[in-house]
């Protein structure tokens, strides 16, 4: 009966030795998820610093994105024409998501291209009221807070969506708000997020034990 403690000690030692390897595997898996998300989705924050163009003519700069009433996909893109563009007859307008193609812009921005200039509509044709748009404007959602099952409020850093359909895929949420030099942002699947209209707060319907996908920076 004496070998049992030795066997237990040996198993414990093996587990301790394996722990760092497991942690490294988890980090590699998280990095793979990060790379996949970057390749497969488009960042709303990056798009809102992009430009809208038709062939070689710039129409304007992206001003905001508007979600559909269900908050599940991007429905409209608002753009504003620079002052020099107004001199040549340009004006602020909007695009429906179905009419645009995403292109990588200068730096980190995402630009939008339209093939048919008729798809750019004048701003006075957008019938959404200010009150209706408030909870659907991406610029208002980013920088806002999200409530989790543990009762904590955390800041929304970005929204990732499908570049083909405009469907929301993930919210990027800051978890460590105390750190000055490092970021601890996590991916929260959009399907788990809803708007509490009474409180005006985005909430996550998930158990406290939910395992978040970690973004590695």
C-alpha cells in the first residue's frame, strides 16, 4: 500500500509541469481566434475613420453607422462631404449597406466603395427620426457600457461585423479598466447581447461562468 502516496505525488508533479504548457496552448488558441476574427470581420471603429468613393471620385467621409431596428446588423452608412467637395456640388448623404464594398484604406481605416452613384442618397431621404436613431448609432454604442451577469459595467471598445452582410458578430469589451499601459479586451458574441431600453444599457445574457475569448495585444 506504500506506493500510493508516491504515485499521487508523481501525478501532482506531472500536473504542475503540464500547467505552463496548457497555459501556452490557451494563449496560442486565443491568438488564433484573434487572427481569425481580424481576417473575417470588419471593425466599426476603423470604418468610421474611412472614406466613401465612387471609382476615383471621393464622395465624403464616413460619419456614422446605423443599425437595423433589431440591432443585429448595419443598415445605413452616413457620410459627410468635405467643404472642398461642397464647392463642386457634393452634399452629405447616406448609403444602404447592400450597396457598398469594403476596401482597406490608408493606415488602419476601412474605406467604402460604391459602383452605382445613384445608390448614394441625399440625407433628406433618410426618414429615421433622431429619437429612433439614438440607440442605433454605432458612435453612441462604442464608448458606452455593457452590463454583465456579475453586475459589472464594462466599456464597449468596438463592434465587429460581417463585411458581406453587415451582421454584428462580436462586441469588443474592455475588462481591465484599472490598467494604464495594457489592455484586457474580450470578444462577446453579438447574439448574447441585447438592449435594455428602459435603462438604455446593453446587457449580456450569459452565466457568470461564461468563458470569454481573449484578445491578445
